[in-house]
């Protein structure tokens, strides 16, 4: 689960940029949960089937939005885990058959990187940042 400041911005990133599908959304009085996954189905699942089967997938990402953060100009954001304070969480891994093409696409869309393929000693791994860093 990742907390996000603005669900519109984050959902656009995860669905349009990374190609995930919004599988399910659960609204509560002060927060909303968004469940996303890559779609490997045959395309015949209904929205109800996708919601019912959302936890049977090989991987699912839960985004949590605490209502009001998107409009709070003083909101400092959430700890990414990559910097102090809150160092610990590192990243979510997503595999791709062609990492160079994937990185070129992300760069062409203006996605910022923590580490590009050309940075450091590990040339077969990159770290792109989502809208919350």
C-alpha cells in the first residue's frame, strides 16, 4: 500500500503511464482505496468479476488517498522511504521484456528517475519516481 496526495494525478500515472488497470475502488468517510493491477485476463471479465477476483491476481497495488491532501498547500507529502526521515521502503519492482524501451518511453513522458540505466554500476535496473516521489 502506498499513500498518495492526489488520486487523480496518481491514477493517471499508474494507469496511463505504467499501463495498470484500476481493478477496484473502495470509498470510506475520510479515505479511499484504489486497487490496481496489470490486466492479464481474456478481456471477458465484468467489472463485478474484477472486483470479486482482485485479490486472486499475481500482484496488486493498493493506493490510499486520505481525503483533503490534494487541496492542502501545506501538505509535505509522505515519506518515500528513499530519504530521511522514514528511510526503509525502497521500491516496487515491475518487470518488463525490454527495460531500455520502457525507460525511453518513461523519459519521453517526462517521468523523473531516481536512477537511470546509465547511472551507477548496475546497468540493467532503473528507478522511476511516481508523482509522490
